[in-house]
C-alpha cells in the first residue's frame, strides 16, 4: 500500500497557542533593533556633525583628488569648446530650418 503524502513527520511541532496580538507583539520584539546603531565595524557611531566637521572632511577629500596637469587641462578645454561649437551650429541650423518651415508653410 502507498503512503499518503499528507502524513506529517513525527517531529512536527504544532503552532503555539495564544492570541494574535501576543504573537504579533512577540514578532515585533524579535525584529526590533537592540539599542544604539553601530557602524559596520561593530563600533558605536560617534555623533559628529556640523559645518566644521563637514568642511574638515571636504578638505581631506580634496587632498586625495588627482588634479589634472596643464597639458591635460588644455586638451580637455579644447574638446569642450569644439563640442559646444558643433552643438551650437546644429541648433542654429535646426532653428533656421524650422523657422522657415513655420513662416512659409504654417503662417501662409
């Protein structure tokens, strides 16, 4: 005879009895953080803040930046100026074409 698939294991534990409110309260207790937050290293976070701390940290970060040399700066500036000129010419040509289209086709 084949065994039924719905038969439960012997080590099955029935759900705990109690009201829904008690179960919900117990669940909230399990997921509630335990007091103060900690950093990723496990140390307690310091309450540092304010404008002075921000300025100091910003200055420290700016010291880490690899600033471009004069040659790299000039070449990047030339690339930007060429890109601006190309986009400017394209927008001028599109404006001229569309203004003639509006003037000759739509307004006549």
